[in-house]
């Protein structure tokens, strides 16, 4: 059994692999190494690799690896496709997993490298994009990997340190984001005069060929837009690669149970270009509804209606008995008057 421990330096806000600020130390064997981009025509101090390239084209770049440990270090070198994890971070496929994008197009000049203590090595790599590659964004990384035997029998530890590669293959860029499977759940309270909470869940689906993130707003209102409640600040989505999805769950507080509620979600897709500039695309609107019956209020109304109905029944009974007594007295008076007259 293999246990993979990935030592990827990640920038949490954007979930991308970046240049580590400090050496990554492997606990077993006291081995440490760092990776950084090579200084060349693409730049001298890059945090990641970003390329715009034509289908069928090739480019060359390099990775610098430094051994900060006290013993020689042998590392595997390879590329892999990227994907967004459940925590919103970018990770790279394991070496034994098949890559079809960056991991298949990037080829390191050597499959492994041995570096003496205190020394560095430059590892060249090439990017070869197929002539039939569809246009759009592709994300992956170039990795250095150290596999060591752990204390437990049959378990290996694979420590990886890498740098992100983002390719934009030229051609028509068609960014697209949809909001799918929108649902709302309402939870009321026992307090008949207090509002409840609504939770709106939905899936963001990157249906285009560009990497996208998104900002969102959410509101819930009763019929005719009355008694509206806003969700406030909602955390943006991570960068989603083409084809990826991200499940959102947004709570909205202080929602009045106005029988029929409508939730409106507005999603603003964000596209980042090679220079890092962000462009807002046309917003995407999605709506859903849910019943929010004020059960405690209805129960109170039922009780009140029952009390009022009971009061009317009692009063009617009293009036009926009073009338019967009055009628009886009248009959007695008439009978008495007839007897006296005779």
C-alpha cells in the first residue's frame, strides 16, 4: 500500500501552486529541498509557469532544485494534470494516474536527479502542445518527488514539491458558468413571532474552456418581493478548471415565514488573464422556491378560531335557553290570564 503525502506549496485564496517561501523538510531522514522557476526569457522571479501557446507549438523552460539537506538527494521529476480538491485547493494527480493535458504535454529533460548537499540542479523541460489541442485553459504542474519507506511494513511515503503550470492554448475562448440543482430549505422556530433560517444549495459548473472563479449574492423574499432578507457576504468559489463543479450551501438568516419564499442567486463569473488581471463576465441568475408555512402562527390561529367558535356556541346556547325561559314565562302568563278571565 502506498501513502501519498503531498508537499505542495499552496496559496489558499486562489488554490494554486506557488514558489515555496522556505524549504520543505522531510521528517524521515532530515532531508530538505526547494524548487523555483528558472530565470530566463519568461522572467527572473516567477511564482508559477504561465504560457500562451499555439496548437502544435513547443517551448522550453526550466526548474531549479536545491538540496538544503546534509545527504545526497535523489528525486523523481515528472509533470501531472491539476484538479480542484474538496477543500478548494489545487492538487496534482499522482504519478501513476493518467494525465491528458499538462501532464501529457510537459516533458522533463530527465526522469530523476541526484543532488549533493548544498548544491542545486537545473532541470530543463519542454512543453509540446498537440496540433489538435482544443483552445482554452489547462492547469497542471511540474513535480519533484521523494519516495521513502516508512516504519510500517509495506507503506511508502511519497513527498512532492512542485510549481503550477497554466497553459492557455490559443483559439476561441468560451468561458461559461452555470448554476445547477438549486434547492432551498427553510427552518422555522417555535416562537410564533420570530423569523427562521433558510439554506440555499446549488452547484457551480464550469461549462466553458477557461478557468473561472465566481462572486455571489443571495436574497430570499416572500410573495411580490416583500420581506426580503439578504445573505450578506458570501465566500467566493475557488478557481474551477474547465468541466469542474463546486457545491455551494448558503445560509440566510432572519427569514420571515411568508408562506411561499423565493430565493434569488446572482453569480458573477471572474476570468483571469495571463497578466493576472480579472474580468467580470455577464452575471448568471438562478431562482428557486420553497414553502415556509408559519406552523406555530397557524396553530395559534386554529386555537383562537376554536376558542371564538366555542364562545359563539356557548353564547348561542345561552341565548337559546334564555329565549326558552322567556317563552315559558309568556305562556304561563297567558294561561294565567285566561284562567282569571273564565
